[in-house]
């Protein structure tokens, strides 16, 4: 027995298996019996091996990006470093491009339509909101109000939640997987409210512990 490694078969539902299959082939290649005529007929030609070697190098890059995007602390800003803004896999290229501009502290470059797309995430600082209320109450001439409005607009608005938007659906897919395992075949009698509570606690387990449970009783 020259090696304990075994070939890896490509799976249609897991594109990463293509990389694993090709990587395993080159791991097995040094220990293959080249004197076996039947086996030699099945092996790729030298030219094909060179092309496969080049392909493996490209797949390694793709594999590293795939693993990086599966991290729990990845933001849209990190995401933009790995994929082109108009890549086919990008679901909402315009919206994500706007988010990246803000995360790069370039929010002042947003156009009016881009600001409108991010309006739901805009946070007005308390001090600025107070000034707006004061201006509305004190009145003043039209020119004075325009000047004050311009000074307020010079302050870059905050979009605090943009950094919390997950760039991939891995979190949601993992949640649905947990939901399926929690419900299972043996727990069909669970009430929807109970199931929802269990999943909520499971998903947010980093925010509570046994002490939190004791204090809530």
C-alpha cells in the first residue's frame, strides 16, 4: 500500500469538490503505477496534465476566496476586494457598490439617487438632529436657512448598519439548516412560538449565558 489517499468524486451540489478532486489527483499522481498499461490509458496526456496543473492553480485562488467569504466577520468591504463589482454572482451590484463607497469613507461622493437607495440605513447624529429642530423653531430668513442647511450637509451622514450586512447568504443557509435539525422528525409537536424562541436563542447565543437566564427569572 503506497498511500492511504483515495480519489475524490466531483459532486454537482458542491462546486468545491471540483477543486478537491483535481487536487487529490495530483496528490495521487506520484504513487500511481506508470507501468500498468490499463491505468496508463486512463491517465491524461502530458499536455493535458500541464493544463490541469494550471487549472488547479486558478481553482486554489477561487477556493481561498470561497473560504474567506464564509467567515463570520466578513463585510461588504472585504467582499469587494475579492469579486468584481459587476460579477454575475453579485445580486444587487448598484446597491452593494453604494455600500462599499460608504464603508470606504467616500459617502460624500454619493449621488442623490444613491443616497436615496441607502436612506433606510442613514442615521442622523443627535446633535445634528437637534440643530435641525432649532433651525426649524427659530425660523430666520430664507438665505439664512439655506446657509445653515448647507453647513449641515457638509457633515457626512452615518450609515452605521452597512458594516453589519453579510455579503453572502451563508448565515441564512446555516440558520435554515439548524432549523431543520432542531425541528427534525421527532419534534413535529413543537409549537411555532417554541420553535421560534429556540432558534432565536440559538442564533444569538453569543449575547447571553447562564447568568442572563438567572437574572431573567
